[in-house]
C-alpha cells in the first residue's frame, strides 16, 4: 500500500505545479528559439562579411600583378643621381685611369656622402689582378673611398680646394670580401672630426656590395699646402 500510495502521489501532480512546469518549459523553448534565431542571423552576417572580404581580396589579387609577372629588368630601381660623372670631375682632380667614383647618390657637404663605383671587366687593373680571377685590388677600394671623402670635403660650404687636399693616412682597414667584375661598389664616408687649425679631417668609411660590407677603415685627409 505504501508503494501504491507513493506511485499515486507521483502520478497525480497538483494543477499549479503542472502549469508552472509547462510555463517554464515554454519560456525555455522560447528563449532557446530566440537564441538560435539570433545565432543563425549572426552566422549569416558573418558568412556574408567573410564572402565580401574574400571577394575584395580576390579583386586586389587580380589588380596587383605578381612579382613573377614583372620582368626582372623592371624589378630593381636604379641608384639616384645627386652628382653625375661630369659634376664629379668638376670637384675631383683625378682622371682616367684613377677616377674611381662614377656617381654620388647622397651627400651632405662637410658631413657625409654615398657614392658608387661600377666595377667592370674593362677596368685597366684586371688584366694584371688577376688574369684568371679578376679581383679589384684592395688598395684601389681604399683609394675610391678616399675620393668619396674628398667629395665630402671639397665643397664650397666646407671651404676645401682640390688644389690643396690630400690623402694623408689610413688606419684599421679591413677587407671582408673580394670585389669582382660586375659588382657595384657602394661607398659611404662620414666625417668624424675636423681640425681646421691643422687642416686635418678624420673620416670613417665602409664599402658595400649587395648590402654586405667588403671594406672598412679610418681615413685622414690633409687640407694644407704642398
């Protein structure tokens, strides 16, 4: 009898409790329906945005040519020209075969300069250095860098003159890599100290090929009379 009573009491719930349970269930179903609806709309919006982004990316990809589509001769810009060879000849007293600067690409008079020397197999030193392996002599790299230093100092703003400007000394020179025919030697010279009283300029220089240092050192320039 106790079991039957228990079963009966479980089977016949009160009307108020039943109504409350149904109402809670409907509220949960309604909230779930609203949640799922908003989630679906959100997913649709996200999908639409993703499709729009993909379409935009496709348009950009189509409009921007791939690097492989650009001929190699058009991929690399030339060095700028601040001073061309004719202007360099007006500054430096050197002439063939010892003018070793082809173009100045940057200059701040009395401070620094960047210049290039195009190394070609037609340079007159290659037949002897060396016949089977053409390498630019290190002393000529140093000379080229000193000429760039001369361009820095032989400016009206500095008061230098090519009639009394000389290469006075070098220190801590290091040759890091060989320079061969076909290379472009990029040289930077910076003024470190200027002693006007004694006419001495101390400079630091580095030469590069393909962004790698091939030569570096310290230079002394004399701005005195012979």
